[in-house]
């Protein structure tokens, strides 16, 4: 309707696979923001888009800047006594990457052990990234730090007047000037979390300062205690050496690995095994051709058509 159909280029390809574009843009708008800021690959994809699609100078980026804030927490201490039962072994299964911190603080499953501290600051517009460094933390309560919960504060404009943040509502801001700006929050409001297990759970005393090393990979902030032994994964990524696990957690990890391996084998077999593909074709054709004519195949005809299309179209 506005005669711009020849001026707007829409592409669903991975930006990293695109050739450099002859027409260069002056504005990048990026919505790759998750509760930990980096989890959807904003650093990698934004850099690729900048190189292949933008003017070398004087281009604007939305969001303009981003800061990661964090605090130390103790999770699951209340599980030691739940209606007369010790449920603390379930703490060994805290492997989640996201948490509803407001809900956890409200129901007593989390306890804050430090004030909020600044972790990393990114300048997307000027392409200035932080370096790994050590942060000093002064515990406000005694306890066991078994998690670092972190969240973002993103300035959408260069002036920093429009903010997008998943800052927990139950934790006061580090700078109350933030409340005077145009603040927007995602829904649902969740934060990212780095869980510590085994020997990495750190017991602290109120007022006794401790240190933690912070950095980031291409897609996730990292928190490690000084002196942590590092090992290298098959992919080449260096991670903290996994701590010893109780027998029930080892059994769980073994079952999980075997299940994932079986899924890969089944997918591989279905893709390349001609006999298995033949059985799949026959089953799909029979279901599609007689979805309601055979009492053994009483399924919705639309679903039958979808199943048939998986193999024949």
C-alpha cells in the first residue's frame, strides 16, 4: 500500500550465513534478549549483522547498552524440614538456568546473602565489551551461597532514558534514579541463575568479604570462585571441573545421557535406514488413506493428513 515493497528486504536466513550486503543500513534493532541478557546470542549475531549489513561508521544500535546485575543467594535450605521430612537431596537437582526470584523470596525457598553488585557492562552501539575480572562481595547474612542470581538493565536509547529490565520487584534498585526513567519489564518476570553444587557451595559469614571471578562466553555469563579447577569439554570449551555427585544423581545423569543417545540413534536410523523408512511410509500411507475406515486407526482426519505430509510431501 505504501509502495515500499521493493525497498524492504525480508530474510529468514541465519545472518552469519548471509553474504555481505551491498546496501548498508544505519540502524540495527535487536530483540535477542533473554533473562541472562546473552542467552539468545546477542553478542554473536549483533556482531555479524554489524559487519555484513551496516555502515562502518555512524550506525545506531537498539538496544544501546546493557548491564548485568547480580546478588548471592541460598536456595533450598528450607527443604531440610518439610512436614517432618528431609527433602534436601532434591537440592542436587538444581540445574535450572532461570528462576522466578520474587516468588522464591515470597515463599521462603530463597534467602538473599549479599547486596546487589554490578557484574558486566556492554556497550552495543560502540561495540565495547567488558573483560573478565574479580568482584569483592561482602555478605549481608551468614549462610551457604549455592546460587548467583543475575538480571539485566538495558538502555534502549543512547541517553538511557528508556529502560528494559527484569530486575526483581522485591529487590530495591542499586540506583533509585532508575525509577524516574521510562522503565519496562518483560512478562513473565524471570531472572537467570548460576547454581553451585558440591564443593562449590561456599559457606560465608556476615561481614567477611569474599571474591568471585566473573566473565562470559559467547552466550552466557560465568561465575567462578578463585582457584577453581578448569577442564576442557570435547567442544573445546573450558568449564569448571564437575564436583562429586551422590549416587542417585549419578544414576539420574547416566539415564539422561542414555536417553539422549537413544534419541540420536533413532533419529539417525529413521533418516538413513531404508527398511525403517519403508515401514514409516507404509504406516503413514495406511493412516492417511483410511483414518476412520479401520477401527484401529480412529484418529482425526486432519492429523492423519499431517502425518502423511511428513513422508510424502
